[in-house]
C-alpha cells in the first residue's frame, strides 16, 4: 500500500465513501436492496469523477458473500477481497481505447456464454466505451439486448455524445458530476491527515482549483506536492510545485489593463516566466478570474452572494470586494473582448516559439485600443 499513488491507495471501497454522487448511489443501492440490478449500465461524465470506482463497488456489492440485507459490500469475504486486489476472473475490465475492434468484442461475446468461475455474476466494465469502432458497437448491441442472467455490463465514457443511441437506449444511464471545491478540499484534508502531513487550507484550495472538478486529478496533484517529503506544506510551496501563481498576481495583471500600462504588463509577464511559473496556468487563472468578474457583474446586488457561492466559493470577502470593484471599471463588452483575446492567447502559448509572445501581443493590441 505504501507504494501506491494516492488515488489508488484511497480509492473508495464502499458506496458510503463515494463523494458527491448521491443521486447515483441512492438509485444503485435501492436497486441492490430490491434485487432489481439492471443487466447494463452507462456511466458518463468528466474524467476523475468516480465512474470506474462506482462500477467496481457495484461489482463487489452484487457478488458479496456476506452482504445479507445490506447494500454495502463487506470488503472481507473472498469475493470482495479478490475484486479489491484485482484478482477476480469474473470481473473483466476492458480499456476500449486500446481494445476497440470487433475482434475484441467477439471474444467478449464468446466469454459471456460461460458461467462465472467463482462469483454469482460476471461483470464486464468497458472503460472509454465511446472509443469502440462502429463494427464493435454493432457486435456489442445484440449482447446488450439479450445478455445471460449471470452477466452485468457497465460502460463508462467521458464523451457520451459519441455513443450510438442504440447502445444508450439499452442501458440505465447515470450522469456523474464534477466535484465542488469544498468536497475536494475535504477529501484532500482527509488524505493529508491519514498521511500525517500538515498542509495549509489555501494550499489545499489551490490544488482543488487546479483539479477542475476531478477528484482523481486533485489526489494526483496532492501526491506530487507530498513527494517533496515536507510534513508542513505551505501555499507558496504548492504554487512553486504546480507552476501556478497566487490570485494577487492575476489581480495585478488586471490592474495593469485598467491603468493602460502596456509596458508594465509586459514586464510583469516576463517576470512570471523568470520566476519559473507556468504561463499557460497563469493565463487559465486570468481567464477564470475574468469569467467570474463577468458573471458577478451581471448579478444584481441581491444575487451577489448566491453567484459567489456558485462560481467563486474560494474567494475571501476581500477578494470578492476586489473583483467587484475592478468589474465596475469594465463594461460587459470589454470583459467579453478580454476573455476572447486571452482564450486565444492561451491556445497559442502551447505552440509558440516564445511562450510569452501571445500574451505580449494581446497587451499591445488591447492597450493600444482606445475602447478599453
């Protein structure tokens, strides 16, 4: 266990440990209690939101030998232990990104005809199912229509729009949501405590923000931070490791725009690079800040707190006051123009010979325009 990466070491092993997917867990657990587990499920949603984890827990729950009238797997019986250790011959996980052809699906169809080797159900988890070829989908279709009673299919995908409607219509569909910031922070706080590492709350919030709603990404980033073996981690250390900058740097950049100080803005951009920060990350943070500014600007005074909790729960009262004050100095049209220019620059940074050049060009174009 010591050598496992954090997202594997702390992968939930029961429904109760799953974070932020209550609508899915309640439906699945009710089906288990009522003995109405479906023969095919479709788990769709962004990466790192628990699709494969919930699929494995469901596989354990339907096969648990000691579950009784409960819906939670016991995690102690031979069936649960086999699945937890990845040794069960009756839990077959297929990565459709690398096994996407008709031959693999034909082989799967041959395999389902045989009864489970030891468990009650043979469970097939097909990850990134949207990557299957059209021929493979057609071969899978008949199996999904009339599967043997001992087989359960769980298809997982991050791009459900690429799935044929014929496949979707034969599955029970569940939409996994991105994690809210507070849930990710609490999860990271729990892991840090288990690992006996002290980490500042602002540092945890920065990791959570960079995870973009994916708890697996957040746990990977935390593992990256903890790799320096410092038992007392600060915000500054996290900023350095992740190549991000504090919100104060974004605020300062916006102030340069408000002051129409192109020279100061360009100097600041190059200073960020010299200090080793990731310019792409900085631009993403700037875009995120301007987006929040635009949305908060459209909210009336009565709605400020509501929108703050929705899009900027990490803001302190002081940061909220700053973004509102800056937002008053821009028109809505100005903010839309800024966002378009910085989104374009962020895309160009990845392939630019000089990473700072797209941002420098934006500053010259922007601050030379008399309309802003």
